[in-house]
C-alpha cells in the first residue's frame, strides 16, 4: 500500500470518488463528528472480469498533530495484476518502467494525477512479499502445508492465531503487525470461481479464466508463500533485523533482493521451529535409541521418552497431543517442545528443500515457461491420501 501526502498527487475528478472528494478542494468543508472524512474508489466487478485492473483508492482528510487539515491518498494494489492481469507471473526490475507508466495511466483514469518522480519515492505503509513455488515433481501444496503446520509457530512467536482451513489447502499465522501465509494457488483460484469470499486472494475475477481448458491430470501445482507486513513500523523493525539499509518506497518494491531476504527469514523461522524428530526416519527403534544415546548422550529414561514421543508423532501431531494431555501445565508442555527441538538426529533432507531452492534461486516465475506442464491441470485432488 502506497501512502501519498498532499502535494504528491492532484485530484482533478473528485466526483469519481464515493462520496465525492470535493471536500479535498474545500478547506471549509466539515469533517464531521469523527474529525475526518473519507472517500473511496474501487475497481468494479465488470472491469475486473473484462481484465481491466485498477487499484483501490482511499482518500482521507483529517487534522494532523499541528491542527491542520491533511489529505492522505492510500493506493492499494497488486502490481503483478496491474502488469500481467494475474499474480501467477512475477515482477522483476525490468518491469519497473512499464508498470509505473501503467499505474500512472490507471490513476489518471480514476481522476488522480501523479508525477513519476514523486511516485518513485512514495512511502510504502504496507507490503505483501510473495513467491509462487512451482511444483512439477508430483508433490502437492497440501503435503508442504501439512509439514509447515507441524512447526508449532504459535508456541514460540507473538502470534494471535493460526488458521489451517479449507481441507488443508491453506495455513497462516497472524500477529498484530504481520501475517505469514502458505496456500495452494490453483485451489484458491478454484475456490474463487465458487465464491470470491471463500478465496484468500482479492480481485480474483481478473484471473478466473487462466486455466479454463479441458482437464487432464498433470504434475503442475503452485504453492504460494506470502509475508504480509501491515504496518510501517513492522517493516522498519524487520529491515533492521535483516540489515536492509534502504528506505521502503515504491521503487524498492521491485528489488528482488529485499523480497528474497524477507521470505527466507520466515522460512528459516519455520525450519527452526520444526523439531528434527518429525523428519527422522530410523531403520528401527533400536537404531533410534542408538542415535539418541551416542549423538545426544541421553540417559536411558530420556531416550525411551523420546522414542515413545516419536512413535506417537508418527500418527498424530503436536497440537493433537497437547489437546490429549490438556491438564498438563503450559510450562511442562513448552519444556517438552524445547527439549525435543534441542535433539540432534540424522535427517537425510529438509522437507522444505524445494521451497528453499526456489527462494535461493529467486527466478521470477512466468506461466509461459510451464505451459506444457500446467495445461489442463486437474485440481480435484484427494486430500485424504
């Protein structure tokens, strides 16, 4: 979301806003009992269905700390949808100029004039960093989401809630200032065809026809990862943590190095929270006891405890175990989790290897490169297997 202060834009057609934004041009207009006035302008359903994408505009006039009126224009949009008509395709630095020209042209259609140099340095108040992970090896987003859920993020971070829904096609954790989401991109598009409200994405009407072809089985799936930073303060804190010495502006949105750092940081967080015992595949209980005793130098009692825990986790997850032993104190439960995470066990490969490879390579996805794989993709996946 871009936040433009007065002087960075001109409203030359105020009646295109609802209600009319004429109050911006009238310093004596009442701000009402709330002390501020708001006008909005959003793309229509017919525009989206016809492939004509526009941003969502919110114009707010309020008194600032000095007691003066201040009109702020917030521009919410998906840059890939603006540029490509979908957000399966991803932007890179070469898209900066054409995307900027298109944005200025669409704003002009909406009765807003913005100059290129001012837009270039426009501050960003919220941003969604994302990556589409193409899966062409027969794996599914569901299998990855199930493993991500096992990381028990809510037990370690300042998380308000986690959400695992729609037959396991999406998982997210939510805090006051940010959200991290993983979901099945093709399944979400299918959900949108039934109801826009059931989909995770906004403005899906724009891309509903992407896969409207006769169906057959294929190995093309897309797992989408999004990190939604919803407050400028959170963006600043995260940039400091990641040693990103750059002001977050419209121009910097196109910098793939920043997006890559943010996404890898949260993938690292997931991997750190996921005990290696979940991915450990011992040849036998005896082999596991040997690894626990030799590698971790555990006492026989502790080794047998972890052997039992491993056998339980092969059939149910941590959350179900926590529910089963509901009378156990939180302190005891957190201590068990911490001790389990501290165990070192030989794991052949990370369950998130494919995700990490794509985030490390960070090549912009273009659907045309996967045309042979994706044509006639069938999303009638049986998630019970």
